[in-house]
C-alpha cells in the first residue's frame, strides 16, 4: 500500500513539474481524442440511421408500388391463393425486383408467414420480434447488416451486405395495418455510400476537433510562455531583491560597526593629537620657558655675547615648536575639496606628501572624471594621505605610487610601495591609521583591502560611483 502511494505521489510530482503547456498538451489531447471518438461515433450512428431510413423508405415505396396491386384484401385473407403466389414468384424471380431483392416474406399479425420466396418458410409461425411488432404498429423498420432472427438463416448464409426492411401494408380505405412485408435488399452500393458518408463525417469531426485543439493549444502555449517569462522575471527580481537585502544587511552591519568605533577612533585621534602636542611643541615651549628664567638672562652681569647666544637658542626652540604645530595643523585641516574634481583632489594629496617628505610619488589617473559627493572626496583624500604616510613611515617611501581607475560603476584607488611589507596580523586593533580608513570607507558602502609581501604593499579602496552621485 505504501509503495503504491509513493508511486502515485511520484507520478503527481512529475506531473506538477511539467509546464502548463505540456500538461495541457497531454490532458487536453486525451480529452480531445476521447471527445472526438464519442462525437464521431454518435454522428456516424446518426448518419447510418438516417441513410438507412431514407434508402429503406425509397426501396419500400418502390416494392410496395409493385406488390400492392397483386395482393388481395389482407384483412380477410388467411392464406394466399395460387394466382397471387405465382404472381409474386414471377415478380421476385424474373421481374424488376429479381436482382434487387434477395428474399421476401409476407407476415400476418400472429407471426405466420403467408408468403416467402423460400417456400420452406410458407405457413410457419414464429414468435414476432421487436422489428415485426414495430412494423405492425405502423412504423417502417430498416436494419443494415446481418440479422439475428431465427427465420433469417438463409440471408445470413448469403455472405453479401443486405438491407433488411419491414414495411407495413395498410388497408387503403381504413389505413389499418393488415400485414407486413419483410424483404432483404442487396446493399453493396448502399454500403459504399454509407462508408463514404461515415468517412466524411469522421474526417469532419476530426478536422473540427484538431482545429479547436490547435487553437486552444496556441492560446495555452502563449499564456504558458507569458507565465514562464513572468515567472523567470519574478525569480530574477526575487534574486536581485535578496542580493540587495544581503547588501543592505552588510551595509547596516558596517554602519553599526563604524558607529560603534567612531567614538573610540575620535578619542584615539585626540590622544594622538595630545601626544604629538605634548611630546613636540609643548616640550620645546617648556624648554624655552625654562631658559627664559635662567641665570644667563636674569643676571645683569652676563656677558652680552653669551646672553645673545642664549636668546638665539630660545628663539630656535620656539621656531621649531611653531614648525611642528604647523605640521600638525596641516594634517588636520583639509584643503577646499568641495568644488575640486577627482584628478585635482589626487594631485593635491600627492603634492602635499611630496612637499612634506621630499620624495617623488608616481600618479596615474583615468582619462575621465565622475562627480562625487563631498563625503566621498574627503574619504579618498584621507585614504591617499594616510596610505602615503604609512608607506613613508613603515616602508621608507620606496617607489610609492597612486593609481586611480573606474571599474564598472566603481572608482578604485590603489596606493603602493616597494617596502619590505608587514604582517597584517600584527596590526593593533586599537590602531587609528588603517583601522580608521577601513571604517571610513566601509561606512560609505565601499571596500578596503590590503595586499602585502616582502616585495611591497598595496592598499586598495573602492566606492560605488552611482551611490556617491546620489548621496
């Protein structure tokens, strides 16, 4: 039982996996074929009945017109006399009906054969069949093919197609059925005509069914193709939405991570700024303040030359402090980049590094430019600035280069050097250099990658240009 259910389920699954067009082709084809067979059989039977009835009616009328004048008053006649019998024998043996009618019988109401071309049947009585009863009720009955009546053994043995006809004989002045004539007509021509009519009816039914099925198939195939296209478009749209949802989740995670680290990074920037001010300018200013209060300047007896030398030293320390303060400020203050194009922005960052380090930096840019938001411009400027500083600090500034390209809908910046490289795993999580760059870039939906080896380091960032244009 379970195996049968599994097989049935497998059949249903295979059926459901078929396209709507194929399902209609299979189911509609079987239904159309069954309908064609039923309609064709019904129409063929109607045609056979109509053709048989019409042919039998014309034959019965013809036979009746010939034998009616030969018959006596059948209402009072119990048997036929010799004259009537001989006239009928001549009519069916040598007359016009000789080659048309195989056999003829004249029935009385009680089932007695009054006359028959087969003389052995005369006077015999048979139980009236349905056809004979219908004929005595006033209906003409016709049947094509071999008969099963017990009195029709001779006709069945003839081996030729026959049309069996029961024709009621009416009394002229009362219209009462007084006898029934039964005769068998040779139906070779009738059979051929019937088969041709049935063939034409089958062809007509098959043609109409085929045309109807093809029309429905065309409609269903068109609808199925439309549904398949819409299903593919919907599937593709769902895939795109799923991809966008995954990207949105990733961007949301990046934004959360960037937001969580923003405070720590700002605090780290402030600590570094404080450390730079404390260890640099503050120490120099403190040194100058101590020298101002020294005995060399406060003692009136100090020689002028020595006093001048002390003043010169103090001035040098103050100048050095001012230089360091300016250097720190130059790293904090951005140039006017809101109206600057991307190529000009890159040139400013590279030129600033050249002036600060005295080293040359190779710059390669794409031929065209694309509009970017201010946040994207700041991100790119800080990326180039920090990457060049790190390359100078840790790689000695060997063969530094900046490369900018457009990759599809993204702007890509690469900063490379020929330094000894480093181990990315050794980077401190609390570091504010590369970590700050990564958070800044990922907060804008971009990507940040580092590739390093003993032959050099390449730092790469990518931002979506279209998103930056809409920002």
